[in-house]
C-alpha cells in the first residue's frame, strides 16, 4: 500500500526538496528511483536524516502541487466566466433589436422572441453566479489543505533543526 498523497510525482526528476524556507529541484543520477535506494546504498546514521528529508520533500511537493491546482482552478473559472460573458453579449444584440426598443420591422410585436432571449440571459447570469461560487469553494478547499500542509512542513523543519543542533 502506498502512503504517498495522490498528487505526488512518480519521478524524482520533477520533485522538490526543502532547503530552509526555499524549495529547490532535486538532482539525482537516476531521477526515476522515486526516493528508493538499494539495500547496500543506505548507511544507518543517515536513516533519520533521510526520513526527515524525505518528509520535507514530500510536503514540499504537496505544497507545490496545491499551489498549481489553485492557479489552474482560478484560470479555469476565469475562462468559463469569460465564455458566459461572450454568450450574454451575443444575446443582447438581438434583444436590443426586438420590440419595443429596436427599429427592426421583422420582430416588432413579437414578445415571445424577446421573452425567450431574456430567459436565456437570466439562465446565463445564474450559470455565471454558480461558476463564481464553485470556483470560490474549490479554491477555499485547496487553501485549507495548503494551510494544513504548511503547518506540517513547519513542524518537520523544526524537527530537522532539533536533530541537527
């Protein structure tokens, strides 16, 4: 059974290791070992340091992944809202052309067409509000998870300082 979070990269080449308060890329001769070594490679004195370093690396990767997810969700929400706004603009032109405001002789006296356009605009406005709330909920959940990871990361950094000094 794996104990890594679902968003952990499987290749150490794309991992980050904690160094103080800065995250920096890991360099390794075999980048796809994913933190695993052969039995003859490990020295007993380094086991505790490896455990702390591995934990910091895992937390650092998790933090980076959450930050990327927050950014991606915000960009997606912005694109969806922009698309809804474009649809609304496209509907407003025929709305203004229909009676009682527009000069069009084709649509004068056709309240059904105007009502249909107004209903469509109202549904797009509702969809826009739902998307804004959905984006906020998603980002708020990710930020909550990010705060928990930052607390865990800070705790591990303090453990590392105690072990070193």
